[in-house]
């Protein structure tokens, strides 16, 4: 058996510290909620609809992010656009903006007196105090994960593979779908998962735009400030466990596909 | 392109100007006021205050630190209930606690976490609006409800379960129904604020008001004045502002979230009074007393008035016997009930 | 047929300048050039994958200059094959057959696989295939849609010498059978000689010479070319007519070439400063002089003996160093080693002046 090198020891030690750091609060949460209360939380109608709303809105945000963000990622990976560096920096900005500021910024565009709000209200779509407001808040803070993952995924695909597809009769769009996407789908999926995760956890921006109906993060905060920690933990835990299972499922799919390859 | 970064800077300033965006935060915008010191030990002074007291107490602490360079103030702002919870549930150290709703003092703080409290300022419910609010030119203390009932006027208040200003709005509506002798007015006014116009705290409401999403919001006069915003003063019979009308206020009540989800508790109308105390386990008792003495001194009162706080002078203590000796001279007894 | 007229293109550090090229129907044309000369870029421009900034490209009498790659009907093969890793061999080969009905496509795939002897591989994945196998699959993929022309970018460069030779033969026989107009670029001149119907040389984005392979090879047009093609003895000097002058046909005359202490009899077409190129194989090495028709006899000392079995490369100092190549057997029988005196014999006609 190979003796562990010094690198193994040092890195394991450092890594273990971080893993413990992440694990301890989660364990505390788990242990702090007796099973009975967790069950109550899961059967509480308000908690369930809040979690359902979170899941639904995050799904829509991720869908919109995919439809618009994957093409953007492709352009960023393949083309040298004018102002490309600016766009790449811009894509990362929402991640560093304090969340309530993001909410206010969105309010100033999609509020009923502003251009975005007025434009969409023509189609019967309003944002403030409505579900679409939740979706755009989520989209704003989380889309950069997807865009960057898409861009990096496409960068890892040799563009010459697409050229070969072109010489074999595929147009640019055909080459995209038959070569670029199949070869980067894992990155795209990973990016979508990250985006979805970030969307579900969003709080500050959503709070400004749409407090009612309440998504899970808002409800948990509400429970905490109104009733105290004891009543905030169970729905928080319910959300964490649910998200964990979705992650595990999706990551499992991406791994399994990799091993089942006829390669 | 250049506008984007600038806009965000403006937004950041707006946000901090609104007195802190994070609902529950540690050391907000007024944050950690540090003063240089030539040498000698630094002493901390930990102050928990309600959101509406952030500005006046921030100024007080700045001046106090200037006079006492060895003191490092640590200011934490949040909702009154959050502050109390930090002390009772988390055991966080606190030297001076100042809330916007004095009723949290007798319960749950006393007797386990504090022995006394002092009332030093009052507030009133007003309607806050901007120049672009509908019918802004017309509205006054008499026709306000009639205007709010007009179609397409958007009003909002904070969440009654989460913020006292929220349930105070409901109480205000009930008092208005009585005062104006308009049965059904409560229900009508209730309908003018649908769930989508409710936000946890006044901070978020102000954002909606200033962006034109709402025309009128119910809030404290101190918040309106601190923010330089226009407001409609309402009759004292309904705006919970006067201690002398406490009996009138107590004729209305409403149900808000109790101690557990699904539970409700009844809140009876009370005048809005700011109260402070030194929790029992304050780590810097002496310093806390010195600060309160300073705050209630003519100089301190001047500072608070500049921040639009309506003071009650002299401040009234719940139990003179239980007051620390050093503060006996700063308070009169609550029993005397001067306004 | 492929015709390029005045094609230029610039991409980053690489530029093609005023390329003129004509390849006849069914011709196997090899473009020879060192790395970085613009070979891949030229192929990509013909394929339409890169744009030309000026000039025209014609394929089979059709002006394809403004057509996108998918409309040009060309077959393309990159040096590293670039098979689609997510597809099986069969699906790779069938990739260009998406317009055909399924049954026809399958039949075509089998046909091409048979041609390239890769039938047993059809249902495998791409991982774990050898270089030679990948190359055949890439070829099959390019040929399956029956392209008008075939563009090959260093198809054999990534292979072991053994496989390389084998595949070279197969490429040749494949071409005999299919007769597809082929443009094959490489830096290996042996490969070029073995495969080309006609040859071109590209250097720094320009085509510097085209012609029949042995023409180009024996009479390189430029110093660069001479060096690149492995002409090891390149001398700079001056040519002056002989006295008395003896004329040869076509205006060439006997002359004397001088480079430092070296003097050689050569056939030249003009006087003045020139390059003289001598292929190492054209220098005869002996222990003593022997009667021969060669006009140049030089005495010199062996400087180094390099064994490149089955040959030996000798560097001999005759005033300037010259490199000669002889068989290992000869080298042994002459007992050649550093310091030994030898005689070099070179025919005047073997010295290429340019």
C-alpha cells in the first residue's frame, strides 16, 4: 500500500477543516429539529406552498436562463465580440451586488412606472408583488452561473469539431446542436443546477419585489423573525433536504451517463 | 454603459440612506464607529436599537465616542422583536437596548433579562407619500381615507405579524372607523392593501413608495422626517401618538401571529413609545449608564431632536427603585405620566 | 478540380498571400511546406471554414467563394482526425449522410467501411482506437458523402513510421480506385514524392513553386526550398564562364563556380552571384581518384561519420565542409573515420545552380 505523501497529509488536513466547517452547521440544523417538528413543517400547508413556489419559480428562472444564457455562453466562447470583456464582467456583476440592491435595481426597471414594467404589462405581465417578480429576481442573481458554465463548457470543445461538422453538411446551428451541445452537456447541466440552487436560496432581492406570495426563503425568515429560531428550523431543514435530493438526483444522472458511455 | 456602475452607486447610497437594507444585520451602515486613541485600553459599548432609532443613536454614539475616545461603540439595528430575541434566545451581549415599542419591555424582558425600562420618546402613525403620489396635492388629515379608497390608489403597510407598524395600521383603521363614525371603514381600508402591497418592514415599503409602485404607505413620522419625505398627519384619536389617549386606544385590538405558527395572540392598542434599558448581563454597566445619562442630557436631547425624534422630557422610568443609582436623576416616574 | 486565384487571408499571426493554385480533376496534389507555412489555413479557406479576404475559389467549375462550408461538398480531414467522441464509429462515418434515407445511409457506411477495411470497428466507440484506425475512420467519414474534392491536413504525420508507410500505400491505391481530386498537405517530402501527381511548395503564406515532383525536388527554385527539401550542401558563390566557353543547349554554358577556396565546374545559365546545391547522394566517395566522366575531383579529410543505417552520412572538409551519403557497407570497406583522407567526385550536371 502506497504510503501517503506529505502533500496528501497536508491537503487532507486542510480539506477536512473545510468539510467540517460546512458540515457542522448543517448537522446542528438537522439535530436541532426533532423529527416531529420536521413532520409538522412538511405537512404545514403554508410551508408546502412556499417550498412549491420556490421550486416552481427557480425552475422557470433556470429555464429562461438556459434559453437565453446558453447561446450567450456559446458566443462568448467562440466569437470575439466587440465589448466582450465588458459583457463578461457585466455577467459577473449581479453576483457581487448586495441582494436588496439588486431588488431595488430591478424595481426601477420593472416597476409599474418604468419601461420594463410598462412594456410587459401590455402582455398582461406585471412583476411587483407577483410571481414573475420572484422569477426575475432569481434570474438576475443566478444567471451568471449558467452563462459562465456554458461558456467554459463550449470553450472545452475543439471548434474544429464544429468545422468538421460544417464540411459534412451541417449549418452553424446544426453543428451547434450536433457537436457543441452533446460534448458540453455536463457543463450545461452543472451550470443549470448551480443556477437553480442559487435561485432557490435567493432572499434579499425577492423581498423587495414580491413579499407575498412567499417563497420558502422568505417564509423561513418570516418564521424566524416572528416566532423565533425554533420555528424557522423545520421549514429550513425541509428546504435543505429537498434541495439536496434534487442535487443528488441530477448529479447522479450526469455521472451515470458518463460511465454508461459506449466509449 | 457608463450609467450602469453609476446607477448602482446611487442605489447603494439610497439603500444606506434608508437606514440599512438587511432586515437583521450586524453592525449596519452607521456601523462600527471607531475613534482613534493615543493609548490606553479600548472599551466597547454595545448598543442594540430599533431601525427607526438608527440615525439618532448613531449620532449620539458618534458624539459620545468623541467625548470618550477610549470607547468603541458597536451599534446593531433591527426590528424590536429581533433585538429582544438576540438577548433572550441567543444570549448576545448588550449594554443598551432601545426599542420602538415599549411593550416588549415588561414581557418578555422583565424580570429575567432586565429590571426596568425608561420611556424617552414617542412616535405617531402617519401616511407617507411623494410628490408623484396620486392626489398628493389634495390629501390632508381629514380626507385621507376617502382618497385612499379611490380606485387605482395603491397603498401599503408592513406585515402585521412581523412588524409593529403593520398591526398598528390595522388598529389605526379600527380607531378611524370609530372616530369618523363610518361603520365598515376598517374592511374598506383593509381591501386597499392587498397582500402584494405588504412588505416585512418600512424599509422595503419606502423603496416601493419612492419607485412609484405605491402611492401611500403607513409608517412612523420619525421615518418620514428622517427620510425627508412628505407625510399626512392624522388625528391623534387614531394615530396612537398620545399617552393621554391610552384608554381610547385600548378599545381596539387585532390578532397577530402568536408564539407558534398557527397560534394567534391579541394585541390591544397602545400609544407608540420608545423605551430603553440596560439588560441585566450587560458587560459594560458603568459605560451604559454614562451613555444613557448623556443621551438624556440637554446635549443628547438636542442631537435626538435634530433627527426628528419627538422626545418625552423628562424620560419616564417604569420603576424608579430598580433604576441604577447613576440614572435616578435622569428619569421621572412613569406613574407621573407627563407627556 | 480546384482553382484558387489570388486568394489571401489573414488570421491572427497567419496570413496567406495571393495564392494561385490549380489542381486538375482527379489529380493528387501535395502541398509541401514547414510547420507554420499556412498549410492548414489554406485548407480551411478552401473548405470555407475560414474566410478569404480576397480572391476566388472554384471547385468543379463552380465559384464557391461566397458559399458556406456545408454547401461546398468537400471532404476534410484534420491531422488529429477529430472523430466525434460521443458517437460510435458507424455514426461518425454516417455523420455527413443525414440527408439520405436511413437504409441508403447504412449501405453507404458499410461500403466505405469495407473500402477502408474497418468493418469490424463499426459498432465500437471511439476510445481506445489506434492512430491508424482513427485515420481510416476519419477518411471514411470524409469520403462517405462522396465529396467533390478531398482535403487532407497532414493525414499521416501523427502515425508511427511503419503505419505511415502502410497507409501511404493505401492512400495511393484508394486514390487509384476513387479518383477524387485530392489536396494533401504535409511537411514530409518523402511522403510528397510517394503520393503526388503534382507538387507545390508553400512558405510563409506563399506558394513558391509547383510542378512535377521530381522536377521540384531536383531543381528547387529557392534557397529556402533547397534547404527545406534536404539539400544539404548549399553554397553561396560566384559563377563565371569557362575560358574557352563551351556552350550547352538551351543557353546553358560550362562555368566555374567559386566559393571561398572551393572551385567547381558547373553548368549554369547566367554569371554572377549564385547558390550551388549538391545532393549528398550525388557525391561519390573513394579512397583514390578513379577515371570517370565527372569533372569535379576534390581531395579532403573526413570530419565526421554519422551512421544512419543503412546509410552513412559523411562530412568531408574540402576547403568547405560537404556532406556526402554512402552505404554503410561502402563506408566500412573504405574504413572511413575522422581524419581519413578521401576523394570526392561530383558531376558538373549534378550541381544545381540558382
